[in-house]
C-alpha cells in the first residue's frame, strides 16, 4: 500500500513523497510488469545464444546481457525503494520468497572477477537461466499450470508405487 507522507516529517517525508510512492506506482504498473516479462524472455534467448561458441563472443550478446542485468538490478532496487521507510519488507513481506529469489539471481548474475572458464561460465548461465522462473510469478495462468503439474507429480508417485507392486507380484508368480 502507498505510504501516507503525513505520517512522517522532514527528510523521511520527502523520501516517501519523491521516491517511495513513485517507485511503488512504477513497480505495480502493468506496463512495467509486461516490460519485465519481455526482458525475462529476452534473457532466456540471450542465454541460449551464449551456449554457441561463436555467438558468446559477439559484442551485441555481451552488451544485451549487461543491459538485461542492469534492468533486473533496477527492478530489485525499485522494489526495495517502494517499501518506503521499511525496506526490510522486500525480504520479509508477503512476497518474500519471490523477492529473495529475484535478489539471489541478480547477485549471482553479477560478474565475479577471476571467474573465467568452463564450469564457472556454465554455472553462471544456469543461474541466469533461472530468471525464466520469474515468469511463473508474473503470469498467473502459468502459475496455475505449474501448481497442477506439481500436484500431478504426487499422483504419479502413487501410480509408480502401484506399478512396482504389480510388477513385483508378476515377478513372484513368474
């Protein structure tokens, strides 16, 4: 919820009026969220291109990846600023799981000096590809499908158990 600047005074009031409420309006705007969904999809494409030895060294891929990272950093910072005088709500509030996931992905996507080469690059790409999981949060219909699949996996476990019992009985009979 937007914070009432009348509850604060001085510098804190100015921060609430000029920064926090504007960031909250921005992060809750459908256009901003749709833009982030597009950036997530673009990030998935860029990670795919980076798996090719020729494409990973192309300047356009490197620049695009850095721009994507900057946008995700801005998204995290904007959401933290939108919490106003209680920025810890980003980490502990109602959406704490997704917010912490976003924060960890952004931090792990930052370039680490001295990490060049085989396994480190593959791990970095895997972490960047985890950004696609943010789509589950942003698209409610996709979230419902994933929850259905997770629920179905429990049923599949019971079906596998029943199948193993039947095959075991046939093995004993045979």
